[in-house]
C-alpha cells in the first residue's frame, strides 16, 4: 500500500488498549493489531464506517469494511455479543454495499449489553496487518468521538 490509511473511530467512547480487552483473540491481537473503544453504558450508539470501502462482512454485532487497497478493518460491537443473535442491533447497510467513512452501519445499545452482563468494549482491528504497520493516534484513556482519527495503517 502506497499511502497511509487513516482509520476513524466508528463510535464515541474512551480509548482502551487492545491488550486490555476481555477476549483472548482480541487481547493477543490474533486477528490483527488495533485499539478498542469503551462506549460506556449509553442507551444508544450508532457505529459508523471507519474507512471508505466495501462491506466485506456484516453481522449485527460486528462488521468488516475493506478498502479499495484491500485493507480490512474489523469493528466488533462488544464482547460475546454474538450470543445475542442480533437482538438489540439495527443494521443500516448490507454486505457488499459501498460505504463512505462516517456512514451509519449499526445502531445498538451498549447499556443493554452491559446490563446483560457483557462488555460493551469495541475492538477496532486492522485485519492481517503487521503490528509495526499500524499506529494508534488516539490517546489511550482519553475520550474519542465517532469520526475522529483513531489509527493509521501503512
């Protein structure tokens, strides 16, 4: 890839180290390097596309947007939320759709996820990238808004 790819925060919250995520696959960066966002216990949050591209995968609890350069960015809404089988998640797009960064993809309730005993922390991962090729530009422990710069890949 020739240029640096900016990756925007898909939702607002507090920036959390990926190593602190309560899931061994994400905390060990097994699917790729990245960062996470804790949206807190908001009643409603809308996750937006972190990059422009095509939706390669779309589940109620997670999605992957693949850029024209072939970089896949995974956003996972909460931990163990696959167990909810889509309950409480509203999709605003479909697999194969072309999306722009900032376009609404999924609306959900972090508060309901937390109330159900799960973590609402959202890993944002650059799939199949080397750690040295991904830079975190948001400050860990600080608030971030949806659409603000989170990572750089390249």
